[in-house]
C-alpha cells in the first residue's frame, strides 16, 4: 500500500514557495550557491596565506608556502569571477538566464 506524502507546507509558513520547485530552479540555485561558497573559501584561503606569511618570521620555506597559498587563492578567485562573468555573457548574448531558473527570455 502506497502512502501519499503531503509536501505542502502549512498555511502562513515561510516555506510556501517550496511547492513551486522545478529542476531548473534547483540547478540555478545550486550554481549560485557554488559561486558564493567558492568565493568565500578562496577569500579565507587568501587571508590565511597572508597570516602565514606574517607569522613565517623570515623562514624561507614558510614564506614560500604562504606565497603559494596566496597565489592559489588569487587564481581561485579569478576563476570564480570569470565563471560569473561567463554566466552574465551567456545571459546577454543568448537571453538564457542561468541564475534565475534557466529561463529563455524573448525580446
């Protein structure tokens, strides 16, 4: 015997927009979340690398490790912002709004 699961939230709750979830909406939100999380992670890697550089005390190997971490963090930030720029270019040229539910807009 199959049970019916009611996923509709109670009236007046803040989860009312969960009833209109679509696959494209979920994918677009995951893309947004990945961009935000990766930018935050690379920013903190940059800060930690700077702290390591300050605390290296002139030790060549520790300074080199901190420099490598800062370089990796900067490259990561550039990649994240380049991905965001590519999404914006796709939206401008092809009228495909990836960050708002993969909607194709006609002008």
